[in-house]
C-alpha cells in the first residue's frame, strides 16, 4: 500500500488550501485508517486558510469525517474493517490528567502537566486531517463511533463538531426544564445550540441573527422567537419578550465583542453566559462592568470546546436516530472532493446562503 | 419607647458619616429589634462615604452586627428576647423567585420578576443599618442566628459578611480535595477566601498581596505559599510554585483589573476564576483574549455575593466553634461606637495596618 | 363574611370523605383566600381516605387547586383580587433552614431544626385543603402563581403536584441529552416523569406499565418504547431494547418493591434510580445485593418529593404554554364538586381507565 | 529475563494464599514493570482467601503497591526506569465509555458497552497483582504516579486504595463547609473517610466504631466526637450530639446491614448516605421504610468504588505532602514479603489491634 496515493486538501501557505496527491497514510499502534465517504469544511478551516490560525504547511486539513474503516491496528477491539464510523473533531487519548478529570477537550497528551488548551483537537491541526480520501484516527479505541445503519452520512455530518460544540453551549450553561435561553448567532454552531437548548427543556428559546435564512432555520431547530438584529436592538427585544426579566442562560456562538456583550446584557441576575464562539486573537474581550453588577451580580461566564470521544458521538447519534433533531437543513451545498477548492471559495465568502457544505469522496 | 433615642452612624453627604441621635426604631411584622453589642465597618461603607455608592442621606450605615434581641414581633417563633444573635449582611425574605431558586443573595423582594442584583443586601443600603445602638432585622424568622455561648462577639464578627463572602469564593470555585488554589488580595475577604480554600481541602493554597502584615495573616489562615507582588511578578511566581502547571481555581478578592487578569493568567486550562471583589463602576473589565484561549480554553468565570440567611450563619459559626478557623486576627483595632468617626478615618485611610475594626456599643 | 359557609370535602373517619358545609375560612397575615374553580383528587387523598395516612378528622382534603384570588392580606404584593392563580401541593414559607438550603419540600416551618419530611406539604395534610369552594393559601407571597391567560384550568391542573413531582423524577436523576431512561409505572406521576425525561433530552425513553391505556398515553407523553409487564419480563425486555447495556437512569413512580427492584436491575453500572413513588409503611424496601454490586457498582438511589413554590409553578406553566407538553390526556373523567364523593369512589377503585379526575366548582 | 523468577503471594485455593516462585512478568504494549518496595493487604484480599470472592487459582494477589519502575514500554512517555511510583488499585484504560464519562472505576475495558462493575479493578483480581517482587502496571500512561521525594513509602501506602476509597466517601456525599457528618466503622477505609470529611470542611465529624484503638485513631484523623457502639446506641447518641437534628451526610464504611441502617437513621431529611463498604453477597440490604420517609424524605443513597488513575493519585499525594493528613498511624504492623503468610494470618484474624500491615520487599 506504500506506493498508493490519495487526494487530500492541504494547507500550502496563507490563502492556499489545495487538493494534492499524498501517500495514503500508514497506521501506528492504536490507530485506524478510515476511507472518508463524507466530510465538511469548518469555520476554523477558514481561519487556517487565512493564516489566522497557524498549522504546518503540507498538513491535510479537516476534522469532521464520516467513513469506512479500511484498516485497524490489531490492538483495537470491538470494530472490524468495513464498519461505517465517524470520529469527533476532538480525539482524546484518555490517559492525560485532563482526560482523567473528565475534561477530554483539554487533553494534554504526553505533556508534563496533562492539560492543554484545545489539546484534544488533533485532526487537521497537529496531525493530518480528514478532507482526504483516507485519514488516520488516533487513539482509535477511544474515538471510533459506529454510525447506526438507518442514518445517512449527511444526517450525522454535524455530529463530530457542530452538534457536539453547539449542544455543549446549552449543556455547559446548565439549561434545564422551564428555562429561558437566548442564543446569539445562528451559524451552524449557534443553530445546534438552539436545538440543544430546546432539547434540554427550555421553555423559551430566543435565537438572534441578522440573516433571514438562518433565522428561518433557527425556527426549524426549535427557536420560539427569532430576533433580527438588523431590524431591532436585540437586547431591547429580548427584554421585551421576557417582560423585562431577562434570560436564565445566554449562549455566545459567534466569537465577537458584540454578541458576548449582548449575551451578558440580557441575563437576569445570577444568570449564565455560555460561550462556544472562537474570538479573534487580536482583540481583548470587554465585560461591561455595570452590566456585570460590578462583580456582585452573581453572573457566570463559562466557555467550552467541542466534547469528543466515542461515547459522546454515540449519544449524539442516538439523539438523531430517535428523531429528536434533524440537522440536515444545515447542509446547504454539496461538492465532490475533487471540487473542494471551489467549496472553500464558497464557504469562505459566505455566499449564496451557505451554512455547511457536504464534501463527498 | 417612641420618645427614646439612640446613637447611629448616619450617611449625611459625600465624605460625611456622622454619629447622630435618631429615634429607636419600631418593629413591623416579622421584624426583630436588636440591641447591637459589636459591629464593624466594611469596605463598602467606605464606598458609601466617598459617594461612590449611593444611599439615601440620613440612612444608618452598617451590615455586620452582633447583638441581643430587644424586641420580637409575635409572628417570629423559636427566639426570645435576650437571645444573643447575629444576622448576615444579606437578609433574604425567602419568598422571591430568586430565593425560591436558592439564590438568596439576588432576592428581588416584591419586584415583579423576583431577581435583583445584590437585592438581599438591605441593612445599611436600602434600610437603616447596624452601626447604631439598635437596628431592625427584616424577615427575622429567616435571618436571626443564635450565637453559641462559647463564642465571643469578636470571634463571630467576621461571620455576617467577610467570612460568608470570602468562603463563597472557594465554594463557588468548587475547590475540592487536592486542588491548587491562588487567592489574589489578602484584605479581610481575601483572607477568608484563603481560609475557605484551605478548609475545602486544597492541597496548595497560594496567597498574593503586597503588604507584609496581610501576608503574615494569610499564613495564619492556611496559606502554604505567600507571594508579595511588590517583590516578584505574581504570575511568574505562581507558575514556578506549580512547576508550570497553573492552578485549578483562582479567587479574585480585590475588585481590580490587575488581580482579575492575573487570576486568569495562572489558571490551568479549564480552570475557574471565582470573583468576590467589587469592581469600580467607571472602568470595564478586560479579559485578555489569548489568556482566555480565544474562547476554547474551557475557562469559567464565576462571581458571587455574600450568601445570607440564618442557616448559612449557623454553619459558619459551627465552623468557628469547632476550632476550624480563628478569624480574630482580622480584627486589628477596637473602638467605642462613640468614636466611630475616628474608626472611619482610620479604616478609610488604611493606616497602621488596619484590617478590620471592632466597634463596641 | 363569618356567617357564610361553603362546601368542602372533609375527612370524617376511615373510608369516609364527605362533602360538608363549613365556614368560609378567614385569612391571616401573609395569606390569600382563593375561590377554587378546578381541583382534582390525588393518590395520597385515597391513602387518607383508607386511613393509611393520618390526618385530623374534619380536615378539608385536597392539594391541587386552580382558582381566583378572592381576598388578599395587605402584606402580599404583586397580586390583586380576581387574578387567576394556582399553588403547589407544597407551599413553603421560605424561612426555615431547609428552605434556605434550597430544599423547600422539606420545609421545617417553625421547628427547631428547620427540616421536616414532607414538611412543605400543608394543604389537605396539616391545614385545610383545596377540595372546597374556597381555601387559604399559606405564605401566599411565596406560593401564588399567576396562570397565563391562554391556558385553561384543565391544561394546568397537573401542575401543582403530578407534573412537579413527575418532572422531578427526571430532574433528580439528572437526565441529560442522549441518556437512556426507563420509567416504571405510568400512573399520572409516572406519565409526567416520562414527559420530563423526554423534555430533558433523553434519546430513548422506555415506559413500563400493565394497562394498555396507560401505555398508550405514555406514547403521547414521549415514550419511544412501551413495555407491558403483564406480557413480558420488563427487565429482560429493557435489556433487549438497550442491547444488553442497561439504562442511565430509571424512575420509580409507583412505590412498590417490584418497581424499585426492577428499576435497579436495568441500570448500567453507576446508574441512578430516581424514586418519586410513595411506599407502603408496613413493608421495608429491599435492595438486591448482587444487583447493587455489593456496594461497588457505583449506583445512586435518589428520592424526591413534589417541588413547590411560585417559581417552580411559573416555570412548569411556561413549559405548557410553550406547547412542550400537553397533560390534558391525563384527565379522563370530570365531576362537579357536588359529586366529589362519586369521584372518590371511581378514583379509589381505579375503574373505567380513570387516570385523573377534574373537579369543577 | 525470562529465566528469572520472583516471589509472589498466590491464591492457591480456598483458605490458601501462599508465597511462591513465579517468572518475573514480561511487559506488553503500554505496560510498565515495577519492582515493588512496599505493599499491603486489603480486606478484599481476605475475601479472596476465604473463597468469598472468586479469582483464578494461581493469580498473584494485591493491589496497593509502591515501587520502582524496572522496565517501561517504549510507548509510555514522561517516566523513566528508576522512578519511584505507585498506582491505584483501580487502573483505568481511559478509552471505554465509562472512562469517557469520567467514571473510571467502572471501566468496561473492551466490553461492548464500556461499563463494568468494578471493571477498573484489575490488579490482583483479573490480572496478577502487587504482593510480589515485581508486577505489571497496565495502561501505564494513565496510571503511573510519581511519588514525591520527601514522602516515604509508608507515608503513601494508603494512597492506592484506602485513602482514595475513604476520601470518596466524603466526596460522593458532597460534604461541604459547615456540614455535620457521621462515619460508620473506623477500619482503614472509615478512618480515611473521617479524614476526608474533616478535610472537606465538615464542622462536626462523628466517628462510630466498637474498638477503642480505632476510635483513638479516629480522633487523630479529625473526628470531633467518637461513639463506641458497644457502650451506647449510636443512633441515639448522634441525635443527642446533633441536638435532635441529625447529620447532613453519613458514610457507610463497613458493608453491613447495621451500619447501613444506622447511617440512614441519623440523617436529617434530604440527607445523603454515602456508601463505600462492600456488602456480603448472600444477604440483601434493607431500607427501613419509615426511616426512608416512605420515599418522600428526599434521601439519597450513593455508592462509590475506589477512584483510580494517576491524577487522582497525584492529588492525594499532594494532600499528604502538604501535611494535611498523616495516614501512617493506620500502619500498625510490618512484615517482610517472605513472611506474608504470617501477615495474612494476623490480618485475617484482626488480632493485636491490626489495622493495616506494611509488607516490605
């Protein structure tokens, strides 16, 4: 197999991700080689492309794969070649201090202290990723999740990152039965946060965005109210919707000062802002001090990264299989791997109402 | 009793708190009249004096009383006149939505939504306070806490605010057995946070301040390491103490950008900053975005106000009675109520190593 | 008003609850007098009738009211006569130690220690209840919950007890997104637990009962699978449904050894049995020791009583108003207050597929 | 090395554990070979010896080792041969569903569902254990914990099981600052639970046992009150100590009906019984139904097994290194490995006030 090659979307240099020929990778101990059937492009891939997030030139990009096990290390039990699987964007090893504390997203791997910011994100970041014909799943025993037969690739394509991240926005905010929740920004992660808030029992789910198609999708995901910030002041509008009370939990799903600040402003005292957005590195974040009650308002700000591992993936797929949520509407465009550069252009430009693209191989 | 008067420390106008004669107050339904035996001055009283925190002119100041029940409304059960009691700075009613959610510090009283920032803080804020010969405990049934016989007034003087607030710094940060904790600022609240972290099982308690006497007291309160920020960079020093790992929880007990920021910088990924300081109202708070991992670091920022109510007070007094902590070292100066203006001058100037003053009546 | 009388369902002696004339009650401080429009009969009322649960002869029974405020003590703010309201079966005062710990169901009232088993249940237990033309809401400020205009009496009739208790089965079990949950017994509380598990994000909800109409209603409440224990062994069947894995959480909603035991048997290691049933007082409960892993299985058994207070009621009504759940199917029969003895006969006999009866006044 | 042999305590048959010659084991992938310097005997080893807990004949017993790394698989990073280490009785792999849920004690390894009762307990149970000159640490990357230089073997000998298990009794009971806690049975695990309750901030720690030397040691571990059940009724005595209120948390550290039942009887309403004892397999456990409030008392029963993994071990050793607790008093007798059969006889008979034995190699 060493002589064989495959196509892969490779980061070449700033503004250049290209489809190139690379050798099909070998597997090491505890690894699985997966033949990709469907994958997608993430906002963070666009950051990589723009040079805003540094990865090694030559790296294969992508961390949201669905595919078929092509080859398994003999140490990996409970799977067989030919199984249809996916793995999360975050592929924890399970043995670092962070993992042993149940915080797999901050998996420090072999580092001395065992904790690392976004340390669990390996695919398309620190090792070759999944926008390719084949890729290697590290720590396969902890990360391979069987896709139920009745679900199509596209039905589970949001599971590895968008759904896991977005749902964690609601979960980390501890949304419970009867809560009022506002979700700021209705991109793919925000839409999943909207669905997650609804699934957690929120009695009132308020979705904020400025694009009509996103607000329409937000309703499909379970929003009771949608607020178009291009037409009304979202803070005023949410205070009106809640009769001046404010919300129990707000979710920031954008990564901007405006949404962060509005998320705080609509909270009732002692409310929680759950942040899942990624903020630009060149601008510090400001907490408006009066909104924050000068420290005595009892507010909480919690931030979360995509939870990974096979058990998380299994649970999310069960949620879809049970018909609790349908995330297919998030896939607005479809491409072949051969056309992935075109897909990148579309996705980067956010033209044509694109939310997520499905890349089939 | 209507013709009788008493002495009370009254906010007159900016920079003027004066001891004046006022009528001894009448009690209404659910109230208790308490004859104060010992009280103290809080940093927030200084904010009031400076005009930085607005209260009604003529209001009696003070929210940290120990005293004797002088008179009880007939509806209040389980107490009798002559009982030695204290009540918290926060005196919740128990019936607002916030209270019914277990969040008594944000007690909205009769307001429509039932939540209010610092709404549980009534004494010396929205009603007459305790720097007087007598004061009225509102919602007495929820707030009167019997002082165990074996404890002196001074031994429990920190209970109503400093201890309850400082301990909540450790509690809200969910400090557990084996954690590494840093506490920024060792004023009375910070010292109590240090004691609270130690009592919660932290294996390493690191106290930061710039005054030698406060650092010495921090050691008495249970700090394993003290860091003098006038001599070393506290972030570097804490990273050295923790071999580069960082702390699980940091407590901000000052209310300043510098301590807030340092509190974040020393956290391990997914660590918690627990904030109990009160920040100046004229300056927004900045989260350094790289320290925050651009949102993917898994950090939590939680803020808490003094928990109140008789059960909290009972528990804290049991902690003292059991000899778990001795907070008497926080009382550095003693005054008679007649000399309270002098006490204010000393406390406001932070001269002579003052930490807390005991005012006896 | 002292000369006026009303009709009330009164416990006379064992096996006799009768409709009698009683004086319309006076209100005391903090009270509200409510004119009942709709109420219902609870399983615990049947226990009272059978003499299995002791109350004072002459007591008016009932704790699940919807009605109109007739008269308000002047101390109660934020309501006015004529408001349509309900209150919970549990009417906490808010000032006991239990309430101050956020555990309002165990409200000890004025007792020395502040905790009491089922202490929050006053109506139709320790004070006159709501199966009458009028009743008094104690601690009205903490307990009056406005019914949204768009909801009918019958739509909210399950809120005061069945919904609050049943939902707490899911909540205390900490059901989260993706969990597998089994609910044992589909009486009114069990059906609400089924709805609560579904609303909490469970990916698989399995309802167990022996009556076809209850299993059919369970499907309406959100059960994915129903198990008829008269036809199959429920433990075997649930293990089959979960491919041998077991469930994350099971809810006991009956109060019997069989359902308790089966609830334990279907748990995966470290799973939680959440118990909301009331067990007969003459038979101890047995934990099968092998099922329990001899103590090393990591299992949890948590028990909960109806959470009360106006905020809980508000949240549950918001859940209904938002269309998240429709509990009207639980009301199978309707009676006038004049015919309440007949309603008792029907409900006690569990004839004609009765689940809950609506009693209109 | 294949020709070399070592001494090991081997289960031969019921009532026979003998010191035998066995080959020094080979290491596989992810393994470490450790040369044992100190180990000890556990109550569960006695169950094995008596045939009450089945293991394969020929198995080396023991799961509480301190030693020196002799050989490391090349995949294991961050350690070197010669490092002094220990590992827990529970050695999780980190990749099963249970581990990925943060529940490492129930590690299902490769089993289909990923959960298993006591599945994390491998040493001396499903693989050769540590009462030998050498043993293999499975999943070494997740389980090797460096012993700080300043601590002797004996100072950390309780860490792998007694301390981790006993402390979890307090932790799972969620003991917090100001709580009142009773610990039933003061064997090694109970004594550690006593220390753990004290370290968690309990204001009143009540230790129950029937042996004077254990009660004396309980005081060293932090008990404020000791109750000798041979002299007084422990339930009555605890109610007296708590002025009739009862305790917030009780810990069962024996595994018997009597202690379980008493643990429930002394709880205040809505209190928690935390069980860490191992119950005999031939007798079901009974919950006295009136004590349990017939299900409406809000009680919780939580059970926990020894938490394992290197991070847990690190934290516990930091607690000892910081001087928070000294567990050396639990070691009452010392033996050479050559005399381990004699140690078994002593420990099994519970003669001479034995609590734990140190076995040096």
